[in-house]
C-alpha cells in the first residue's frame, strides 16, 4: 500500500512512491540522471594531404585533455566536462566537425556514455547522440555486429544462428555465449553497454625541445658562443631528466644580421642526456664551423626524445671472453663525427651475398646495446632480421690533410 499524507489546509492527498515503485517506474521523470562520462567517437573516412590521426588527436586536445587513439582510423574524446564551453552537445560536435574539415579529414561522429559504444556508432555512419545511459542499450539494439570488428568466423557463426545485430547478441545467454565464442567477446559486450569499465590510454603528443636566446651583443669567438648556449643546454638537461629520455640529434642555429642563419647539426651514436658531453661535442663542431658574420641570436632544437636504456658495465673487458664493446665506443664515434663530419664515420654490415661488392653495406655505427637492423641496408631473408653485434665495427673516410681539422 502506498503511504498517504493528509494536509488539513486543503485536504489534498499526496502520494509518494515507495522504493519498489520507483525502481519499476518507466515514467520519464524517474529516469536516472545523465551519464558521468560522455564520449565522442570519430571514425575517419578519408585523409587528405598531410592530415594524420596523430595530428587530429593533437588538435582535439583543445576540446578535452582526455583523447584516446583507436588505430588505425578512430579517435575518442571524453567531453562531459567541456559541454558548457561549447553551448552543449550540438555546439561541441559542430566545432569538432569543423576542425576535422579544416585539416582535411572526412569523418563520422557519434556521442555515447561509453567509449566503445561511441566508436561503434561512429563506424555505422548514422546520427547517434545518447546522453542518458539508461537509453544506451535500446539505441544499440538495431546496430549491426560489423562495427565491432570481430573476426569473420565469429560473425559468420553468429549469422548462421540468426544473430546479426547487437541487440540479438545481448539477448543470448551469457554462459553459452562465453563458452561458444570466448569470454573476450563477452567482456567487449559488457564494455559496450557500460556493464564493466572501459579504461583507455590517453594520448600524449610527442614533444621536442626548442629554445631561442637573443644575445646582448654580437659574438664572433667560438668560446663566447659556446658559453651563450650554456643556459639553453641546461634547460635541455632538465627537459630530458624530467622525462627520463635522451636525444640522438641536435640542431644549433646561429642567426646573423644580413647573412642566412648558420646551422650546426650534431648527430649522436646513442641517446644522450649528459649536458657536459653535449657541450664538449658542440665545441668540436663550432671549431670547424666558419661563420659569415657575427652572431646575434642562437637557437637550440632537438629531435624526438628517445627512452634511455640504462645498462651496467660488462664483467669482461671489450674483446675478452666474448666481452662486448665498452661504454666509450659511442663517445669515440661522436667525437670522430664532430671533428671529421657525420658522413666520414659509418658502420659496416655483412649481407648475404656471394659477390664481394654485395656482401657488405654502410649503416649507422652500433654497439652491443643497440640492435642491428640490416633491413635499413636492403638485406632480406633470415640475415636481415634484427641481430646483436658482439662488437662495434666502424669505417672512417679520411679527408684530405688540407680540410681535416683535429
């Protein structure tokens, strides 16, 4: 029996629903609140020009920091906290579609409370906007199984059973479905409907270090120019230490008043994060650089950071009982390249061939801690796979005495 409250003022009866009644009610005023998460799924139909999935993900971070890649043609954005910035769902979807068109990407967009549901609906290509989790299963019922991208044999077996839509798959007994098609597909259906959590890895754009410094006066001496780079190199060291990474290539730009900028590229044999070592190699390169005019500003640019692999010294000395090359090997290569030039020092690699001129190739010098990939040199077959060298083999092209600076 429903409890009744009698008010003496107008003798009106007000009925309050009980807990059992509220759970069984289907009236709209008793529907659950909106989902705590809202995901925008983007299915890329075509790419034009230089547009890439990574470029779209970087641009999508102006809508939300929670951006996830779904390779090779999908992108997910969690936008629940960003709706008020774009005047609701329609404004956000409109702005995001305009960004896709601006960078040359044709896409289909959908919005749902779970990431997998948003991605599947976007692959269908029809308008799909669901903000209430209670309505999600009903809207997914009519969608086909193809956008789930299950193996063809699984989809074919379900089709022979008369199961061609997501709703029909959800109505199958859970235990029998897991036994016949595997628990992985059952867990995917749970993530689709929000029955289990769907954790996604957030996209982090690749970072590069870039700093520029304006000098108070024009410089001509290499020592003063090297000292001017010291604050920039110190910032580079902090940048690499914070990310536990190293760099393999640095570009130093020296700007003049009238002449075009002078460029000094420093290529390293292994990922380096030691500022003192970089400073020493830069000094070697500056000694061989001829400046057309005094320097007014300097700029430092790095390549993409590379994860450093910390290793300890070998028990045996290099060349002893199968000992690998020592830690000084990359430093020797870098010093020779700094003095003689990058093209003057290279590695030698054996290739599968009976002709002597085809049995070797030039490659990057490697050490025992760096895998040898002979596919870069054009090898094929079993020998072309990644192997490890027991010692470093390099060749040096000696320039003429008039051009060599030691």
